C-alpha cells in the first residue's frame, strides 16, 4: 500500500513538472520585459505563455528558431524595437547558436557572463544603442564565427582576450567609440576573413602581422587615428582583396617611395585622407598598382607628375584628388586604349596644359576641376556621363559642345568661356545638371535648355546673358533649381502655368538683373518653392496677398527693387531668411514678420512702420535713398551719446581692473552667515599673490559686468575659493557668476565649512559604469573652481579614490523639470567619442538649486587658457601644427555629434574646448546642455554667446532661438579665426578707421591678420599655404546660413590640409 502511494505521488509530481515553463521560455519572457515599444507587435503580441507547450521550445513565437525542445536562434532584426535589455538571460539558452537583433533601438551592454554562451556561432546586435566596454569574458566564445557590434556606442579598448576567438571569420566593430591601440592578439585570429574596425578612435600604429592571416579578405580600418608608416610587409604579402586605411594619419613607407611593393591579391586600395607624400614616378612604383581595380589616394600630399597607368590593365576607378600633382595629364588616362577605367578624379591639384580630346569608351565619370588647365574645351568627351571641368582656365566658346556625347552631369563653371550658349539638344537628352556659371557668356538664354527633359539644376549665374526670361523654364516639370543671378536679363517675368501643371521648383534666383514689371502672378502655384530671390532688379507694384499661399518658403529676398504698398499678411511661418529693404513699401509690418531684424526692412521703405523697432530708415546708419539729411539737433544728440558711451566704457574698464586686482590679492579669511572659509597652507610654498598683468578688455569681461547684480555678485575672495564639498544649500552664498574660462591657481584653494547640516541628500544617477560613488562621498570631495558660464559653475572634484571628475553646478531655474531632465540626460549615454568629453551622470537634489552634472575631468585645460596672449596663459604660444590639429579634432567631434548622434553642440566656444594630455588632443565639452535647460536658460546661453562673439546671426533674429547644426558651424568658424589670429572672438579691436569686431578686422586685414607668434613659421611654404587655406574655410563658416557649409565638408577640407 505504501509503495502504491509513493508511485502515485511520483506520477503527480512528474505531471506537475510538465506544466512548468522550460528554462528557455523563462529566459525569453525575462528578455521580453525589457521591450518598451514594439511598433509592429512582432514580439509583444506573439511571445505569450498561452501560445506554447511549456515542456518544449516556443516554435510558434515570432523570431524563435528551435532545435528539438531547445531554442537555437533569436532573430529580431529590423523591427524598430525600443528596449532596455539584459542579454545575460540568454546564458540560460544552452543551445543558442544565433542571436541577431540588428537595426533597432535597444540599449544595454555585453554582459560579463557572455562567455557562458557556449553554443553561440552568430551574434549581430549592430545599429542599436548598446554601450559600455567589452568584458574580458567575450574571448571565451571559442565557437563564434560571426560577430557584429557595428553602429553602437561601445567604448574603451579591445581586451587581449579576443585572441580566444579561435573560430571567428567575420568581426565588425565599426562605428563605435572604441579607443586605444589595437591588441597584437588580433593578428592571431587565423580563420578571420572579414575585419572592420572603421569609424572608431583607435590610435598609435597598426600592429604588424595581418599579412600572416592567410584567409583575410577584407581589412577596413578607415576613420581612426592610426599613425606611423605604411607597413610594407603587409602590402607585399597579404592575401586580402579589400584594404581601406583611409581617414587616418599614416605616412609613406619611406621618403622616396609610397610602398615597396604590392600583392597581386589587392583589388581595392583606399589610402585617402592620410598624410602620404612623395611621387608616383619613383623607381619601382610604376608597377605597384598593376592588379588594382579601385585605387583612392585622394586628400594626401603626393606630388610630382602623374604616371600613364598604362600598366594598370585592371584599373577601373582612380581617385587622386586634393594632392599636389603637377604637369600634364597623361594621354593614356583619357584615351583608354588599354585601360578599363570608368571613373577618374584628378580634381584639386596643380595639373596644367590643354585637354584636346577625351577618347575613352569606358570612362563614365571624369572630374578635372580645380586645376590650371588651359586652352579650348575638348573636341569630344568619349562616353563620359559625368564631366566636371570647373575652376580651371579654359577659354574660347561653347561650339565644341556640339560633338560631345550623352552627358548627364556637366560643370564648366569658373572658367574664361565666352560667346553664346549654342542651341544643341539631341546629345543632352539625359542632362540633369548644367552649371556654366562664373564665365563671360553673352547673348540671350537659348530656348533649347527648356527642351532638356531630365534637367533638374540649371546654373547660368554670373555671366553677361541678356534678353528676356524664358517663361517655359519656370513651367518645366523637372527643374528643381534655377540660378540666373548676376546677368543682364530684362523685361518682365511672365508666368501663367496651366491649372493642371505640376512644378518641382525649389529654388529660383533671378537677383541682380534688369528685370522690370510686377511681382509674377501665379507664383503661389509653385507649392514646393523654398528659396525665392528677386533682389537687385527694377520690379515695382504691390506685393500680392496670394504670396501667403507659398507655404514652403524658407528664404525670401525682394530687396533693392521698387515695390510699393503694404507687406502681405500671413506669409509662411517657415520663412527663416527675409529681406525687403531698399523698396518703397508702406504700412505696418505684419506681426508674423516682426521676428526679423530691422535690417530686413531698412534702409528704404521710409513709410513702413516696424512696431517696437525703428520707425523708419532715418534712425539707421546710411538713411534712405533720397531721405532727408540729418539736422543739427540730431547731430548734437549723436555726439553727446557717443561721449557718454565713451565715459561709461572707461569707467567699466577701471571697474574691471579693480576686480582683477582684488582677485589677485584675496584676503586671508572671509566670514559669512553659515560659512567659514580658512585659506589652506599652500603645499608648494608659493606666494598667493598673482603677478600684475596688463588689462585686456574682452567680451568675457562685458558678460560678467552685464550679468552681475548686487544680489548675485560674490566677493572676489569667494570667487577665488575652492570648496571641499558640494553642499548647495541656500546658506552657502555661492551664487552664480557668468564669467567662463577663469583659471584658479593652487595657492588660492580654500576650505568651505558649512554651518548648516544640509548635505547632498538627493539622488545620484550614473550613465555608465565608469565611476561609482554615493552622494555622501561627493559631498565630502574637495573641489576647485574651474570656471563659470551662463548656466552655472564648474568644479574639479577629487573622489576618495583620488580620481578627478568635473562637476557642473547648475544655477537655480536653469534645469527642466525632473522627468524631462532625466529623459534628456539618458540620451547622453550614447555619446562616446575621442574628441567629445564623456558625461558620466547627474545629481538631482530636493531643492531648485541642487542640480549637478558629472563629466570627465580633462587636463591641462581649455583652448582659451592656451591661446589668448594674456597673463596666466598656460605654456608658450601654440605652434601651427598644434592649432591645425586642434581644429581637426574639434571638427571631428562636431561631425560625430551632427551625423552619428544627430544633435547640435549648442554652446561651442574656446572655453568649452578642452585639451587632453601632453599631445593636447582637443575634446568638446558642455555639448547639448540646451536639451537639459528651460527655454529661458537656452536663450540666456545664446545671448551670452552673442556677447562672446560665437552666436550665429540667424539666432539673433529669432525670438525663440534654438541651437542648430549651422549655428555650430558659425561658432566653429569663429574658433578657427581665434586659432589663426590669437584673438578672442568677442574682442573689439581699435584701429585708424574706428573699432571693429574680429570678423570685420580679419576681412579688412586679409592675409595680414595672423597671430604674430605664427609669423616666423610662415617662411615654410607648407605652413603659409595651410594657414591661408584654414582662413578660407573659416570665412566660409561665417557666411549667411544658406551659404554656410556643413561640418562634414569642413572636416574633410581641414583633414586634407
């Protein structure tokens, strides 16, 4: 009987066990908990306990692959999932062979127990938001064949343990923030076929030995910071077919030869954007590229004449742009008798001579722009579909185009071409881009250009074309951009499109011609028009109210005409650039246009009233065309006002000098309510009195004077003090001072004893695991004041373990509400880059003024402390090589923020560029803080940027300005001017013609604006050329917003110098 009962009990137990979920199912359900958003319902609607037999593998669940009763694969690619997951749960899937969840928005990290994924063969988590460093245990995945972590935010160096990847065939760690040198263990992965480590921050030399991996086919290390010589042994012995080392700082293997030899296996070789030098004609180099199909050596410093490449029988793509090649273009490259070449880019060199004919039947893309080619245009162009001969010295007329082939893209701009545009059509039926601008073409617009059925962009600007405007151009169904500015076009603009017509026009620029008549009727039918410029003509009449229907406009310029009457109401809110000055408009400026500055309406328009602005041009310098002269009383008022302003400036300078003297001589002790400051003994034994220095009145001083009020300004000795702990209580009297970039000597360190019992009793949040501490530990951390800005004060805090961190104490009222602040702060987790200072966490206290931001501490200091020639400057003046490297570093950091993280910096200035280590690697700091601040805080930050000289003009014109990518480019342009001149962006410079700001001073001085400390280096032609090239780039950055380039272009141009 007992035996029977025992048997029944056992059966019952086994039956119950069969109803429990398996270990695999529990792991998947745990993973599911981390999914926050599943737009397709692929996982959340499928993974449920009711739809599975608990004893086996959930084969009915989407994305699950089974092997018997065990999960063998989890495939969740391209689902748009938003999740914060713990991958360690997959260690319970004992037979998991494939884990793939690419192209989602999943956060997390590689778990420490990843080595327990014993059966894993394939892992792809690319293009997500994973972060942190790789754990050493990852090297235990001895069966892993394919690993892709590309497009995430992983950081730190690669562990040596990756030598344990005994079976790895494909390893892709590209587009992350890895740093440090590559471990030698990489060269011992003997089964490796594909290795991609591009777009990271790896440094030092590329380890030797990759040629020993006989199976390696692809080696991609582009966009890192590798330096040193090209490894000749690798190029001689490798079996790889695809080698990309572009975008680094590599130099030629010797001063005479680019490479000692080349393996026949290499088919694609990209060494562009490095620092390679030498000639391609030195002995032995002729046969280097005999087996290469794609060769890119652009953006280097190669020189000399070009070889014929008649030995390169397999060469299909040759890119040698932006070097220093000279001499004639070899005929073999353009004849194509023995070549298969289909793309040739020789732009931006010093090539000369004529181009008589292009005979190649394979060449489809030819770019010879920005050289010094002369003579007439080539008679024939072979099979070229893309032809760029711009920015050369070609002359003669365009009649030779009659024999040209079937071209799709044609750019002949910036030459010396003359005569009319011929009426030719048949061979241009595929033409979609035509640029003949900046020549001396005459006669009228040819009617044939209205017959090109695929033409999208037409640029005939800056010529001498006359006659009337072709109405059919405006009604073309394909044209997107029309540029006819700076010609001699006359007559009225006739535009009467059929009611069923559809236009794709986005840009119309007819400015600076001789057009007359009224504003064109029916322009409102151009629904997609974004830019309209009719300035500098003789147009008249009133502006039609139908302009309000042009809803896509972002730029409208009608200045320098004779328009009359009122401005139309309800013009598009999307307009960001607006100018109607120098007309005869009247009435009141509509409310939605009052966000634009007065220069958008005046001079001119004497009867136009701008509420809360100048009533007319008489209040502006220059007055109106034909306006009355200023009477004597007004002259007297102006003189008195100028004298008063001068006296105020002198008093302001004296006050600033007094403040600085007080700072250099702080009292030994200060007593306040609840505060006792005791100056510590200087450990170095140096004096606490600073040296007297010359007075420099800068924009920073003006900001300090502008912001401080009697209740906000703290005593000089308080400003010099450094606190021993963070206790942001209202009794501390450490109020905000906006002077940024101040440095504080060690002898000024002080202790802050807070009488109040308040301490940091709020919560600390960390964005990664690089630092850990408690609020109490942060409270007692000794801290030194680093500087102040519009949003708070920065300190260097020393933790118990001796580690330094930077703590920014946000002033009261700046931060957003807690929930929104936390949401935005979490996004900083993903920002990791060698040229960007890492944000590590934040503290949220119980009161408004207890908001702290924690970030990496960077030493030795900011760019401002090294650059400006002022008392206390750190070290000798920066050399040109150092300044150029800083500019490239900053551009690279901004490029990462703009393109990889899609966020503007928003507060770029010299004090927010920190120089790291003895090599002074530049890293941008205080980025994206506007995302954490209220609208008022953001506006105040932008106002201060204006006083300091970094604010873009379009931000000044907006009532609710927000930082943008283009405003970052403007600020970076100002920083490049600072690097070139040694002056502060906001300095007012006095001269014989009066006082001007830095931008005007540079334009006036032209090539005589450089920092005197750099002048001795300019005897070197390379330095002289480089400085002038950077000056040109900087001036492009401070153009109007529509003409301002993007940071990617700027970064590429700087990298090529």
